């Protein structure tokens, strides 16, 4: 059966085989769906300064999705880039955990400018004198922000992708949170391009203060595989099969028959799974050059512990519940505001008062005949 790699790889150096496996990225259903969903939403936002949230559990594959979006944009604008050496279609960056617990905008603007400079310098597309992206010497928030706005417009950036964006929610109180979201939205609207924030479920706190925007167009949920759903178990098993075949080993290891073990320790997150499979392969190959296959005890050495899995599961549960509850809570508030809940109560009272004494509620009769 085809294992998705040319046979020669089996005879290459250990380093090459390890690299080869690490670079294998599977377009599994949830990744593909999140990608398509995101690109479709981008099209509707394109040209408008809107903010799009992409959230999901830690280790689900969010950064992988970001990389795919980034490379898609570079492909899309490839021709234009060869004609216009200064064009940068995507600015992609990561935010860092704030040292003092509060997200720092100066760091953010500085990092964004540094990224734009780096792209031009690393690609050697323009001579240094023509970079046109300058970092002000006076690094005040306003100066840096203006420099970023100018650079983004000058370089005709089409979209900004921000990874680990949950750090931007670190503010301490809800007023600060609203200010941060307003700052991101106003930046997007000033630049007239979408800003896409990728992050964990902590990003949901932005979502919850963002009620006035149409949700459907402004968010993508990249979820894990849920073992309570048959289709998703099937997909998770298929992913295991794909990776076991992809190992450049003479003998294909058997991960599939242990799917529950792999699922339990990853909570159905493909990124966490892949890191684990990478680490196991890397170690085993370096330890023994003659390795031909992998067995369960090899994986046990690098498994995310039950404590870690438990914490991951708790985070996921919190995020998923928050998503569900918020919707139900909002729906019931909406009903109450529109008076629909009272309407139901009134109808219920009317139904009850119309009954003659001695009549029984139809629902109570087990046989439940109609009349
Ligand atoms: N579909 C995939 N196929 C192969 N490898 C993958 C896939 N998705 C993710 N990975 C790998 O799994 C690891 C973790 O994935 P990634 O960094 O994208 O997850 P994440 O959701 O961004 O995690 P975090 O919340 O920790 O930032 C990376 O090494 C990545 O290359
Ligand atoms: Mg990530």
C-alpha cells in the first residue's frame, strides 16, 4: 500500500528521515474545513477593516492553519510581487506573553514593523536604502502606530495575521479588554484590511464584548476531534493511519489499534499528536540507527501525561461550554427582550384555564390519545 513517500527516503540519513516526517502535514478534515471557512470569510471581509477571530484548543493546529493562509497569500500575489518588488501581501506575526500581565502595545507595533523590515531584508527584494519601513527612534505608542499604518499602506499589505493573539486579551478588567478590542478594530479600519487573530479559547473574551459584529462572518472555530461523535472518531482513526504510514521506516508501526490511548493523551488535537509522534521518532532514530519500526513502549516515553491531558481537557471543556452557553444564554435574553418568553407563559396559562374541572392534562396520560 502507498505510504505517501518515495522509497529512497528509507535509505537516506537519519536527519533527513526525521526532517521528512516532521514536514509531513496532513490536510485532515477539520484543518481543511477551518481553512475553507476562513478564506470564505476573508473574501467577505476583504477591503473592509474588520477583525476575524480564529480560536481553538491549544495544539489543535492553529499555527499550521496560519502558515497555510500565509503561503496561500504569497502564492496568490506571486505575479504582482515580481512586478512590484516592494509589495508585501501578508504581515504575519506572533504576540508574546506580557511580562507584567498586561499586553504591551509598544512591543506589538515594534514587532510588526520589525517583521515587515525582515521580510524585505531577508527576501533581498529591495536594496536596504529602499526598504521604506522605518522604526522611529522615539518609540512612543503613537509614533510606532503611525509608522506601522504608513508602512502597511506603502507596502500594500492585504491582511495581517496575528498568532498567539490570546495574549492581547491580557488586560486585567473588562474596560481594558474593550479598549484593546477597540484598538485592534480601529487599527483594522484605519488600514482598511482585515486583521485575523489566531489564539486559544481565551480569545473568546474578545468575542463576548464584540456583540455588534455579525458573528458568522467574523469567527472560525477550529475544534478538536470529539470522541462522542462517530464521524469524528472515524476521522481521528484515519489521521492515525495516515501518520503511521507516513513514518519513513521499513516496517509500518501500528498506531491504529491503540487509537483510544492516542486519543486520551491528546484529547483529539492533531498538533499535540503530531508533536508526540515527531518526538518519539526523533529519539528512537537517534538512539538506534538500525530502527525498523516503533512499538507502543517507544510512544510511552513521550506521551503527554495524564495530568497534562487532564488540564488540556479542562481548558477545552471550559471553551466549548462557554461557546455553547453564551449562545443559549443570549437566545433566552433575546426571547425575554422580545417578550417571546412571556408569550409562551401566557399561552400556557390560557391552555390551563380553558380546561374544565376534572379534565386531566393530556401529557399525563400514558396512552396519550388525541382529540
Ligand atoms: N495537519 C497536521 N499535519 C501534520 N502536522 C501538524 C498538523 N497540524 C499541526 N501539526 C504539527 O503539530 C505541532 C503543533 O501544531 P500547531 O503549532 O499548529 O498547533 P497550535 O494550535 O498552534 O498550538 P498552540 O496552541 O500550542 O500554539 C506543530 O509541530 C505542527 O507542525
Ligand atoms: Mg500556535
